[in-house]
């Protein structure tokens, strides 16, 4: 069983204290028609016109904050938008409410700034996530959401029974062709009353959603009856199977893998076989009843799923490198334009420009974290950095000092880089690693 690193907080509903408002010039800037204000990191972190006091744990970087508000998933004809629209259309046409209206509402503009409580993140893991403001109180510490599940509770509290939610999510990570610290997810949630769940079952009127003195087992939560869980699980898997068949075609092979998320139980992952490999495309499960309870929907039960839009787009359109989603190159973007949302799209690779690489080695202090180094490289090198790999680790036999050597591969998506350009960037990285991470360069 796979374990995931989010933690379920205590679920007493608590008011969210809004951070201090931004200085008035920033607020005014947001109201004007000009470009969105650029995020700033000074004594305060300014993001989307809101101001957060900066403290010792603030670990967002300007490069990351620049991505907030870009919303690639809302940019018409962008490949992530194409996938989002295909999913929306599938749900709109397959699930229709009593009056012919779409059952699922769609939300794609919620701010990615959330509290750790919303994010189900009790760990406050500064190595994995991006924090804006760190407080000892759980419901005031703010971060960039690490998954769209962070909005489950607020949308259920708002009274929604069935919704889809697309958004940008942020995780500190390694650097390679399928990992980027900002990516996009689509969340789906559906709630059922007892009537909705059991009405299609023969004799369903004698069944109940909840039982008073049950046990939590591998198969179910304490308060749910086994019938509830089985019917929900069937509905969830059926919904996702039909979505994946719509996206990938009838030939696709699927498999379900059991796993763990702190906000669902039981939980599953769906893997799709693509070019001989099993590829995880989404996580899902039966929503923890205490979440529904704290959102005022404790009399209903529900399921949730979250899928990765880049993952799906890379596979479906044959896009080899995740950085391409951020490209402004017409040769990339124009390949996804067209009136017919469902036309087959196969990405034709742009001519690849040659990579250049440079190694960096340094003695590391005990406090050294690889993700800090990756962020530093990304912050300085931006999208020029294609990959960073650890080449070598060494512990001095006498002094016990440890040294690491990394290879940084630089490549521009749209032109050939010069040695000179790479050298300047690389030297900046060397200097910043010394001053910011306390490493001792062996250059
Ligand atoms: N939020 C999970 C992730 O990012 C996916 C998920 C969503 C799992 C909803 C269960 C329910 O990996």
C-alpha cells in the first residue's frame, strides 16, 4: 500500500483569519486593467494583492510566486485547457441533474494560497511544500496548496454536492523532464444522500448509510455501513473508468491500486498502461466522514478524486518535457489550437537545441537539504535548467565532512545557449549556494 504525506487535522470548523490587506497601491493595481501586480518578497510577501508577513520559514521564491495567477489551465487552447475542457465536457454530458442541468459545477479560479489546515498538512514540511507565513497556529499558517483537495471542505461547506475544481498546485521537488514545482490538478467530488445512493438498488429502502457501533477496517470507516462503501466505491470507479476511456479510447488498460490518503478511506490509485508502462494518473477514495461533518454535510456520504492534468496531457499528446507547458513558443502553442476540441492531437517535437552541462561540487553543512539546492538552482537558472542530478557523494575519512557533486544540464527550449550565458548563470548559482545554503564550494 502506498502512503501519502498529507495529514488530517483536527476538524473543528474554525474561522480563517484573513492576512493583513496589501498596501493600497498594490490593491489599486489589481483593480486596474494593466498587467497583474508582480509578486514581491520583501519584509512582506505580496501575492495576488494580499500581504503576508515574511518570517524565518517563508520559503517561497520569487520564481515560484511569478507563477501564481498565470493559470495555464484557463488559457484558451493551451494543452492543459484542452484536457480540462475535455474532462468538463465528459462530465457535463454524462451526468445530468433532475432538470437537465449539468450535475457537476466547475470551479477554476480559486486562489492557491491556503492554510495548512485546508491543505490537510499537519507536518508543515518545509522540505516538501511552499510556505508563505508560518505560525504556531494551524489555521493561520499559509502555504501554496500542494493539491486541489485543499478546497474540498470549503466547497462542500458552500452547499455543493457535485463539483470539479481545476487549479495550479505547488510542491518542492527534484528537477527532471516530468517534475516541475508548479503543476495542475483537477479534483472531483460527489456527495450522496441515502435516497440518492440506494434508490437504484432493489430493496434499497431498508439500507442505511451509517451504523452506530461499527469498526474501522481496511474496507471501511467506522460510521459507514459496508453497503454504503461498496456502492460508493462502485460509483467512483465506474465514473473514473468511463472518464479515462473517453480520454484515452476504448483500448486502454487500467488497474486499481490500493493506497492511503488521510482525507479518504478506503483510497485507490488508478494506473493506465501506456507504451508498456503502468502510469499513475489519479488518486481517489471515499471521503472521510469527519470532513463532511465539519463542512455541515454529515448526513451525506461522498467520494473524491484528484488527477494530474500535465500527466494526462503528456501522455495523450505525446509531450516529452513538462517545461514545455510554460513555453510561449508559437511552434508549441499553435499545435493545440483548433475549433474541434476532440480532434486527435499529436505533438510534433520542436527541433531540440543542444544541451550544455556544468558540474558543481561543495562541502555541505549538516542542515543541507537537496530541495533547497534545487529551488536555488531553479530560482537562478529558471527554465534553462533541464535537469539536476547528484553525480557523487563523498565523506572525508578523517574530518567526516561530506561533499556532494551535482550535474546541472542547461537547455533552452527555443534557441541554442551560448557557453558564456551558461557560465554566468552557473557562477551565480555557485555564489548563491555559498551565501544562502552555507556550502563550501570546491570550485
Ligand atoms: N490530493 C491527492 C494527491 O494530490 C489526490 C486525491 C484527491 C486523493 C482526492 C484522494 C481524493 O495526490
